[in-house]
């Protein structure tokens, strides 16, 4: 899933981004199964500002919904979107 998201967003592979992605996704899955999602302030702002990243991440996370029969909360995806957005922006400035 990570490599497909990176590919679709035209980003370079990053060990640090992969590690953050795996950590958050693991804990997120546990929260999704328990139906205890994290809150995310300014969700609408993030969705508007990073709509392309949000849509790519959402599409790739649908497989989790199908496998684990759980809801994918927008607030949880927001943290992952933010990770990819910050990584993409850091590459633009370097």
C-alpha cells in the first residue's frame, strides 16, 4: 500500500516516511477495529488543502475496509495525509 501511494503521488521512497506510515497504520487499525478513532482538528481544512493526497490515500485504504470489515474514519486518514503532505513539501524546498 505504501509503495502504491508513493508512486501515485510521484514521491521518492523514504525509510523515515515508511516507518511513520507503518507505525500510524498499525495503531490506526487497532483503533478502527475498536471503533475508537483519533480526533483531528481542522479536518476540512486539511481535506481542501491536500485533496489530491487525501483522495489517493483514501483509495488505497479501502482495502483495509474490505479485509477487516471496519469503517475508515476521515480523522484517522488525516494523520496519514499530513505525513505525506509534509514529506512532499519538504522535498519541494530542498
